[in-house]
């Protein structure tokens, strides 16, 4: 399944937040959870296989910062609780006016050491998502199989650069 063929564009964090506020656009936080730099967590809806392969993501609530939303959504959709701050990667504006989330903020989080290879999780909160069951697992980052056209893959280039930068600082 592929989504709309509408491109997105990178904007600064400040510009993304301003555009969202001025236009009453919904913001979304997308999370790239890596277990080691080469592996990325992906999820699939067990009841809706047509939804494709995704990364954890969800809407930024009123009064919430996108980084807070990333941590909350990760916990709700995967059961993985992380107490360290996510690494901000970039923000993008989706050009398709019919998209429910026009502004997307991408974050990188390193998985805690006790996260398993594969598991199932029932979403614990969220008006639309509560009760959904996801099948989760790590895949090679360069062959994650993310469903194209919905922006899941859009921040992977910036993730690769952030991982390279982090390796260079060691």
C-alpha cells in the first residue's frame, strides 16, 4: 500500500511550530527507536495489515512539546518507557492539505537494553488508538520496509547523519 505522492519539505523547528499554530495544523511526533545503530523499530497493525509498516508516531497534544509527545507516544504504542530526552532530528511540512498531520517532528531514541527483538503490544491510551494491537520488531535500518508515501521514511537520512555524528564523538 502506498500513500499520497505528495512531497514534504524540511523546515526549522521554530518554523514548523509557527506554521502549525498559524494554520491550526496538527503536529505529529515520529520516533526512530534504534537498538543499535543498524536496527530500527517498526510496527504493524495486527487488525489492519493494509496500514503497512510504520514507526511509532502520534499527535502532539495541546500544551505539549513535540519531544514530550515522542516519549508519550512511544510508551503508548510500544510499552517502551524511556527517561532520557529524545534527539531532535528535523521537522517537515507535509504538502497534502488532506493529511491529518501537516507538521511532523522526527526524533531519535536509543532503545533501553532490555527491549526484546519482537513483541506485541496493545495501545494503552489515545482516543483513536486505545485498544489497537501492534506487532513490533527491529529490522535493519536500511531495509526496514516502511510503507512509502506517508512520511515514515522521510527523516531516515537525518537519522543516519545523527548516528554518524554520535559515533564520531565517541
